[in-house]
């Protein structure tokens, strides 16, 4: 045995004796004065915390799926809302253009109506004047005319003036009819565009309300998930505290049992006594039970994680699935005469290095 190991054991013997003395003193006290919970009570509390963690994890996973589904729905509604709003903008622009054309056509129509009224007034005055004037006799026309050419020119002028007035009236009347038809069509188009625009505005408003509702629901679910995540973290912290308390109590019990059985020394290394490493570490780690994997994946009598198990020649995916003999062999290789003690947290807890 090396001097380092002898020194470590020399330090541990008084500590073990002191632990035994404390335990004996505690046993002598009335039960009502013992305030510390037992390992069974701590294990029960730890089991409750683990069950709570499992329930919270499942609930958080469900909420996460619902939130993801809402994300897809919100994205779809927002995309549809953007499309409808783009249609609404185009409809409003089209309605503005139609209203501009209708206003221009109505202005043209007003001008044509005024021209038609003036042309009709001039023609009527000309007809009345022609009717009221005395019919000139042939002698008067000949005498007043400055020649035969002038006579023909006067007659032709009157005829052309009347024809021109009639042509202006006809043209103005046709233009007015066209303007009336254009104004009627534009008014119908304006009514149609207004209806389309109002319908698009209603759809956009409905989609905006749906989007707000979905986002409100998603916000409430996120708050609920955040609260459950906080509760899960608190439960995990409490579980870690309980596990630490259990490990300490197990280490104290193991040290007390070792001190009581040997009187002066801790268990020897190696497979003697049925264990490949000091029994105090075994009790602290697993309580001497072939445990299934914990949250870190450690399992078996020696609480070996899968990567370490495979790295030191263990068969199968996990230590607890192998026989005790194989677990002893792998633990012995890990321990390596004490050089691998740091692989077990409980080694430091019970004071073995």
C-alpha cells in the first residue's frame, strides 16, 4: 500500500468513528427530536419530483406542438391578409380612376348639353326670323342685289347657314348621346368597383381580427409554457437537492457501517466482500442495488454511464443489463487501484481519493 493511501485511510478512520458516534447519539434521542428526513422519505420526495418533471415535460411538449401549429395558422392568415389588402389597394386605385373618368365625362356632357342648347336656340331664332320677315318679291331682290352673282351668293349663304346649324345640332346631339352612354357605363362600373372594394375591405378586416385572435391565443399559450418550464426547472433543482441529500446520507451510513464492522479501517479495494470498489462508494452510488438508468444515464451497481461502460469493455448498451460479475470486472478496470476514483462522485463525498 502506498504512503498516499495510508495517509488517506488514516484521515478517514477518525472521521468514520465520529460519524458512528453521531449516529449513536441520534439513536439515543427521542424520535420527535430527529428533524432530518430518512432516506426512504427523501427517495419518496425524489420520486414525486421525477413524476412531476415527467408530467411537466409532457405538458410542455404538447404546448410546444400547439404553438407550432398556431405559428403555421398565423403565417397562413397573415399571407392571406396581405393578399387581400393588396387586392383592396388595387380595387381602390381602380375605383379612383373610374371616378376620375366619370367626373371628366360628366364635365364633357355638361359642355355638350350647353352647346346643343345654344345651337337649338340659334336655329329657332333663325326660323322665327325667316317666318316673320316679309317674303321679298322678285323685283326687290333684283334691285337690292349688286348683280346676279351677288344674288346667288346671298341665297347660297342663307342655305349654307341653315345647313350648318342643322349639322352642328346633329353632331352635338350624337356627341351628347355618346357622352350619356359613357356616363351611364362609368356609373355602373363605379358601383361595381365600389362593391368590390367594400367586400375586400370586409375580408381584410375579418382576417385582421382572426390574426389578432390567433396571436392572443398563442401569447397565452407561451405564457403557460414559460410558467411550466419555470416549474420544471424548480423541480429539477429540488430533485438535485434531494439526490445530494440522499447521497450524503448513504455515504454517512456506509462510513458508519464500515467503521462498525472493521473497527479501524475501511473495506479493502478489489473484489473482496463481493464488490470491486470500496463498499462506501457503492452504497453512496446505488445502495448496493442494480438500478436502471438515472437522468444522466448511469445504471447498475456501480452507476456507470454508457460511454464509460463501453470504453472499459462492457457489453451491451448499459451496465444494469449485464451480470454482476461483468459489472464487477468493468468497475475494477475503471477503479484501477484507486487511480480512477474520480469517475465516481461519491468517492469525494465519502472521502476516498
